[in-house]
């Protein structure tokens, strides 16, 4: 497994776990009130920061476990990275357009923030999943 594939796996797992933690914590705080009245900003910031820190620590850990592993990227790695990024970027655009339309419709900022966060997570998950699949099955020839 190449270093780039390991990074894709880390991003995939950390994104899913981080978002699951966020959703669990926010839903546990709802109680008898409305979802939009639930405090979410701190949890959102902590889970995003935690996911970034976890990714960094896992990459460092993998580097320490196998310090002699090559981190050199070849043409195939760059092509797979580019393909995964293109697949994932669609969700960033969807999130931005959705948030803009929600803001124009004057939706509650809870929903706007959560749509943006969900689309960032989907971007990371789908992009990483695309990279892992291409590493396993090969680069498609168009």
C-alpha cells in the first residue's frame, strides 16, 4: 500500500468518525427543545479541529511504524489524487450553492452551517473513497 493510499484511508475514516461524533453530540443535546436551538458551534469547531489533529497524528504514527517507506509520488499517485479531488470537489460546490440558496431564503443559520459541514465531509469521504477504489482497481482509461 502506497503512502498516498494510506493517507486516503486516514481521511476516509477520520471524516466519517468525526462527523458521527458531531451528530451524536448535537443530537444528545437536543432534549425537549428544537434542533435549531441546540448549541452546535463549539461542537462543530472541536470536531473539525479534532479531525485535523487526528489525521496529522495518524499520519505521523504511520510514518513512525514504517519509517523507511517511500513517500515519493509517481505519475499514477498524482493522477489518482487528482481524480479523487475532482470527484470530491463536486460536494464543496453543492454545499456552497445550497448554503447560498438557504441564506437567500433566510433559513436558520443552524441548517446553513450544517449543510456546509455535511458537504465538506461528503467531499472528503467521496474523494477518499474514489482514491481507494482507484488504487485497488486501477486508473480508468478514458
